[in-house]
C-alpha cells in the first residue's frame, strides 16, 4: 500500500507532462498553419502587383476567385462576378497611363475561420494621369489548394 501513492503520483506527473506537450504541439501547428496561410496570401498579392505593373489586368485577376459569386465593392458600388470585375478594371484602367505602378501595403492579415482570412491594407498607384491612393479589405479563401480573393472592398 505504501508504494501505491508514489506510483499514482508518478503516473499523474507523466500524464500532466503528456498533456502539456500535446497543448504546446497544437499551438505550434496552429502558428505554422497561420504563417503558411499568410505567406500564401502575400504571394498572391505580390503576383497581382507584378501583373498590374505590366498592365496585365487578366493576370492581376488570377488572384480572384473565378466565379459569379465573387464580390467587389468599390466607388461604383457592388459588382458581382469575376467577368464583371475584370470589365470594370478594363474600363477604369484602359492604358498604362491610367494603371500606373501599383504598390500594396498590408497592415493586417487575420484568420476569420477555417481557411478564410481577411487582409486590411492600402494601395498606392503612381500614374502619369495622377496618383491614386486608397484602402482595402479583402477576404481570401483557400479554394482547391489555392488562395483566392472571394470579396474585395476597395476605396
């Protein structure tokens, strides 16, 4: 009987160490997942900058979900769908003088839930026809293994 208490105490200590290790591992996995998501989102936005700066609006649009359910909210109101959003970009930025050089400043990337993140930031356009600056909130979702913008509010 006198050995039962030390044995139970040792077993309890081992259980606590095991639980602590599981909790620590879980937080590391969550942190790694968020870091990977953030890196993937940043890559999409960098590719968009490169395409825009070549006046490749179709290339820029590759960062968006190619769906009729895509939502873009800007100075002209709500636009639904990938094709309509591309048409608006082509209308608003018909030449390199209007599109200029784009620079994104990302101020925050936060997880919403699952594989959904919002990005808050600024855009800066240096253009021959006059510079343009504004802010945005973009919602990214991982679709078929790729990060895509599913909603964009830019103003």
